[in-house]
């Protein structure tokens, strides 16, 4: 959806959604107004599949959350 918004604003071929994510991350982290972990979590990709999003237990006993 965001890609289409970029196209409509005239950025087709000149900008990407990942570019905007990167800029937002840099600005927010440099502002020191927010916890870095919060910023990372908000800008992270979210797995749509509930099974894949669920915590995973590895054979070694390590727990992976939200991979």
C-alpha cells in the first residue's frame, strides 16, 4: 500500500519504502527521544502467518520469539 502512495506522489523509481524506513530509523534514533528497542520493534517487519509468528523452541532449548 505504501508503495502505491510513493508512486502517486511522484517517487516511482526514485524512492523505496525501505528507504523511508531507514531515514525514519536514523532520525528517531538520533533524536534520543525514544528507546532504541521500541524504534526497532515499530519499524520491524511483522510476520502475517500466525504459526510463523508464534514463539519457536529450538532443539537446543533456546526460545526464538517473533522470528
